[in-house]
């Protein structure tokens, strides 16, 4: 009977034929790698990237280490080359509102030209204006204007003196103003002499002084008007002279750029500002520091151009990827300079973030990292919603100081965000964040495995070629490549699949390359891949080895030979994050007269998870369906996972528990050399489970330590045969008949293998079910007799 269900050793793993690879080493591969088995995901990604409508950003999900980030970056790098290069962005001074710098968009490459042109402009204009006004001819012209107005002022004073003389006063002009003095007998008298005059005479002079005073006021007003006129004449003269110089230099700047309205407005502002501050250019005052330590800004400092985003060397659209998701790194910042204990800033200290650098192209972000910075995530949604990005220093300000800030003009945002993360994060964001649904309308799914076929094997070789070339590792020969494909199949837990968990595969490649170097080999062989796998297990199997030692030393009780009633070896898997291993556990069942039903000991002490409890209820359903159609199911039973104290979940032991119950009820012994895994349904059909390789290898290790007898093995669901990718030592033992693996479909098949007695039926004497039914009848009779 057992032989009918034993799995041949050839079916215990996927074996890759090296001849499928038509190269000597992976260095010979002409790689055109397009993502292993990701055709559907790639098509979704391509579609998502082609939609230009607002809200069609991409969320790409897939298993960790599946290469989704690497492929996405490579794909974007490829398609971006065919896209239009986005414009440069510069910030310039706003002459109307200095706190709101102006953003100007320029054709790629013009930004640096504009910046350099304005630096040259400042240097040249300062030099030329200063030299122009140092000219002797211009000084003479200025003197002529000045002399003209001085003569006119002198005439006003002369006329004033003539009028004043008629009233007995002489008028004199000084730096402090114009004053009058009385004249008697042609002689100017002093104040003390004036006081000695007759009162009547003094009264006459005082009356006349009011008339003269009014004349003086009128002359002072006219002199002030002449001074203003002179100043305006000189300024107009300076302006006309300076305009010739300024206009020429501005024309040169404009000639280096395409027509741009904002540039023209800025240059007009520059022209007006120079004329407004022409004296500073003539004097060429350098930056000074006032006595109070306040920094003085020269007018020409505001003519500089802040080259904010420079795409002069960008080929196609930019593709940006980074791991620093702080607010300022993503969205830009305004820097400050410490000047004698004070913080100063201006528009030239505006710095771009990743979003500004990616504008016009693509940015790849990791969902988990982004969500760990809530401010960054919220602001990202805001700018995607508004299609504008503005530097906002207040959001990331971590100081209690009140800082002078600027409100730079926002820049239109035109980019595609590719957010990469796990499925659970996507589902959570959909559930709790309505904006996320509106902004990330394209979901791309990367698979965790690919179909086992020649094309995908060659794609895997292409991936290995690229990885080894990028990391400068030794290439793999075809035998090493075959061994790696077998490992990939084990990772996929399916003989018909290749895993896309490239992170784990590349780790093995790196370690195999190291072993090859130690052995002074020029290529990585299958022996090096095998060595890397063995050594990796050895490094990580600390707890696995300790558990096996505890069983071998009989600290944990596990029988691997003989036969016992109501006792069976179940199989569980322990996962430690980077390493999983199988461990056997003794399961016992006790049955006796009563009506309590089946008691799950683990559930009673709250060590049982919901899935495990469900499995036990299904087990009860099977018993009822099989044995209680014509009578009540009257029994009391307890099922226990012996020496298990850390809880249990999952239904993969439900068939094992049922075998223990059937053994206890039928009083038939179960061979202890066969461990069991598999879940059941109420019809008694065996269902697939997970971790089948680890479970088999875990029990095999216990048997190997104690000595293989030829009667030991593991019984698994038939559906799990395709998941087998066992270690070579297990396969060797099976091939030599020292260990056995059985694949079954029903409880009937399993109980016969374990007891050596056919399952039969409740009406067929000598069968398992007949014996169970007889025991249940006894229990019913006992219950009735005791009432």
C-alpha cells in the first residue's frame, strides 16, 4: 500500500539542465533583460507612465527583493532619453516686492547662459559706468551745468541785495542760510549798536525788515528750486550718459537668450535700479559695514541670477531616485547665512529639492520611507493636487527663532511619481486616505514568481549578467547558472516556477563569488553556488541545531521508530525572519466516555490561533459526517501539542490531529517513524500546506542524527509534490530507500499508511473506521447506562 503513494526521488526537486544555457559563462550573455515574468506589471507600468492626466501617478507593489525598483529605474532611464528635456528654472530679484523672488523658465541650457551673462553684466557695467563718468569731457559738461545754476543763484542774491538796500538792509548768504543786517549812513551796524538807536528809528527798521524777510523767503524758495533743477539736470545728464552704456550691455544679455517676457521685465527693473542708484556706481562703493554691524547690500547684488534647476547637461527627461525623504531634501529650502550672530538670506540662497530636479520627468519614491515622514507625504499630495511647488521653509523650521523668510513664486509641476511599496501599505492608504486614491490611480503589480520556461531561464541569466557586470563580480558558468535556477525554484516553492526574489539570489551570487576568489577561480561554478548555500545555512541554523540537539538528547520527546496508540509526529515551521526551519512536535490524543466533545488543550490555555481552532472544528465536522449520521457523537477527547509553549496557529496539523484521534478510538498503533503534515476539509480530503520543504528536512535531520532505519519518512498532501525542492542529502536518502516521502489525497490513504490497516468503512470489520465506530457505540452505551 505504501509504495502506491511514495514519491520517486526524481520528483523531489526541480533539476535544471545546464544545456539550456548556450553560453560558456554569463559574461557572454547579450542581455536584453526586461523583468523576469513581469509582462503584466510592465504593461501596466508603461500604460501608467503614458497617461498625462492629473492624478495618474503610479503605485508599484511587489515582494521585497523582486527587483521592482531596479527594473523601474532602468526602464525609466531608457524611455526618458526619448523625452523632451525640461526647461531650466532661475530665480531673480523682484524689484516690486523683494520678498517674493520671481521664477523664470528658460530653455534647457539658457539658465547657465543667463547666470553667466548677468555676472559679466555686473562686472562690466560697474567698470564702464565708473570710467565713463571719470572722463574729463564729462566733468567739464557737469561743471558747465553747475556753473550755470551758480550764476543764476548769484543773480538772485544780487537782485535781493539791491531790493534790500532800498529798505536799509544788506543781505549775505552763508552755508546756514541767508541773513540781513541794517545799514546806517552806508555802514553795516552790529546788534548792540542797533539797540542804542532811537526807538522811532528802530521801529522803522523793524517794519522794513518784515518786507525784506519776505523777499529773502522768496529767494530761498527760488534757490531751492534752482538746486532741484540743477540736480535734475545733472541726473538727466547722468541718465542719458548712463543709458547709452546700460542699454548696450542689456542688449548683449538679451542677445544670448530667446525672447522671454519675464527676462525683459527683470532687465527693465535692473536698468531702472541702476539709474536710481547711479551715484553708487560712479563712486563704486564696496560693501560696507555700518557701525551697528548691519550688512549693507549693494544694488548690483540684486542683479545676480540664482540658477535653481540646471538641465543643461540633462539627456531627455530627468529620472530622480533618492533615499533621503526629509522635507527640505524633497521640496527644496531657503538657506541662511550667519553674519555676526544674525541670520541673513536672499533669493540666491533658494535651493531645489528632489521634486524640482525631477520636474518634467520622473521621481521614484519608496512608500515606507516616505510615510515615515508625515510632513513630506502630506506636502507631496498638496503639490500633486495643485500642480505647483513652492519652497516653504516654515514647514520644516525646527527653531523657536523668528526667521526672515521669502515667498518665492511657485513653479508649475509636471512630473510622474512612482511610489514603490508593499501591497498592505497600498491597501491601507486606499482605506484611510481619500486623496491617495485620487492621486495614484495606476496600480502596478510585480509577481513574486515566473513560469519555469526556457525564455525565463534565459532572462534570469540576463539578470545575472547585468548584476555581475555592475558589481564587478566573476561570471557564472552554465552549471552554476543551473544551480542558481534550482535555488530560485526553491525560493518560489514550486518546481514549475522561478522566484523573482532577486535580493536573496544576488546574496548567494556575491557569496559564491567570494568562495570562487578564495579558491582562485576565474569563474563561479556550481560548487561555489552549493558552497554559498551550505555556508549560509550553517551561519543561520543556530536555533535549528539546538532544537535538533534537544530532541536527540531526549529533552524534547520525539519518537522516530516503533508504534504507539494516540500519538503521532506533526510538523511545524519556525521562522526567524532570515531563516526558517521545520521542527517535529509530538501530538497526542486521549478519548474517553463523555459528551464534552473534542477539547483543544492549546485553545483552552489561549495558545491556539483562530486558524488552528478552525481546523479542529473541521475535524469535528469530519467525525460527525463519518460516524454520527445514525447516532449522536458522544465522546470526550483531548488533543495536545506536547512540549509546545509558544502558541500555534494554522490548520496544517488538522489531518495529523485526526490521525491521532482515529488511532486512540480504534486503538490501532501509529508508526512513529512517519511524520505528518496536511490540512483537511469536512469530507476527509487532504489540502495543501506551506513550508513543506522545511518540514520534511526538519524531520529528516532528527532521523539522520538517530540513524536512518529505512522505515522513516514524511507524509504530505499530494498537491504539495510540485512544491518540493529538497536538499541533496534528503533526496540521496530517498533514492537509497533509507527515507520515504508519501503524497496522499485523503484521510483514508493516510491512516492506512500510518497503521497498516485499511480505512474501510464503519460496516467493514477489521478496518479502521469499523473499529472507531465500535468504540463510539461503546461510549454512547456508557453514557446512557450512567444516566
